[in-house]
C-alpha cells in the first residue's frame, strides 16, 4: 500500500495531514482485515501512539470496530457507503443504473441490484425512484442474507464450500450455543430456494404484502450478487410470476453480468469467486 505520508507537502495544514493519516489507517484496516495495531503501524509508517489515536477516532465515529475474537480491527458498513459512492460513479454504476431504469419500464415494478459483504447483501443500484409502480420500501441499503431474497438467491447459487462456511458463520452469530441446529435449518431454506429457483422475502413496510423476489447475477458461472424485484404479493398471480416476471428478471440478471464484464467490474468485497476468499476477508 502506498503511504500517503511519503508524498505529503510540508505546507499542508496540520488538520489536512491528520485527515490523510486517518485515510491511510482506514485503508490499512481494510487491507489487513482484521488489522492489528502493529499491522497498521507497518502499513502507514505512523508512530504507534498516532496509529492508536486514529484507530480510536475511527472507532468512535463508527467506521471500524475491534473484534475481540479475531484480535484486530474490522471495517464497518459505514465504510461501505464510501465504496458504494465510488462504484455508483464509475462506468459500471452508470451503465447499470440506466439499464435498471429501462428495465423498470418493462416490468413496471421496482428492482435492486445487491452484492455480498460479509453476512449481508449491500444495495449497489436501484430504480425504486423511477419505476412506474412506486414501492420505495425503506431507506435500508444493507440486508441480512437470511432474511432477504437477494441473500437467499446468493447463498443458493454459490459453491458448496463457500456456502457451508457462510452458513456456519451466520448460524454461530445467530445462536452460538445452537449453531449446528441453526445451520441445518439454514441449509434446508437454501435447498427450498434451489428447488424453487429464486429467493423470496416478505415485508409489511411500508405496505402490507410486499414481496421481494431474487435471482443470482453470475459472471463466468460465478455469483457476484443478486437482482431482486419488489412486488405486492396479492397483485401478482403465479402465472404472471412464472410466465412473465421471472423470465424477464433472469434475463436482466444475465445482462447485468454482461455489463459487469464489459465495464471491468471487480469481484465483490471479500470474494474472488464462488469458492475463494480474498485476503481482505
């Protein structure tokens, strides 16, 4: 990692240098996730006392947290907001936004594209504000895998080894004392999703009877995320779902995968492919 302190202009104000150092620390935490103080010091070239002070500041502001079990600092979802902003401004972000806007005119219902981060799915692009049928749902941008259509679609489509690891991580977090039993229940839900061919989730906010339907987005047979369609359960018949909406949703997911490759998309945070984790966690 390039140390920004090495290129600092000596005339830069002290508060700006502190800001740059803080960014260096944040990058180090993300790269070494979970990052120890020693790793942060080595990556940034900062004095240990300075690194500790900046870690404390980032922790107090909700950007990082200390993981007692792992013995290091980990980035929190707030960091993802920064990354999402970057993604939304690049060529892939622009292309997918336009595509989803056009897609909404075909199916009328709103849709979201999400990618995995840890045990959750994170919103990357949406057409909720332009879809003819307005179902904004809520301002949430991060959804637990187990309770979201996108999460279940993702879990059902990734490689067995990665899926087992995620299931165990999620089940332990849900109930550490009953992890094995919880894992079996999750695996059954995944099997049901695989047999059905898509993920589902039901909500009563902001309207009763809201339903999300999710299908995986693949690139070279590797799952990078999921595309969901938001509908009112009672307004869509099984024939409409199976005969019209699902085929269009799957075709849209395929097109998103193509756009991802065309615009040089990178692997989602922490995942290089369906069975390999990146060094960043």
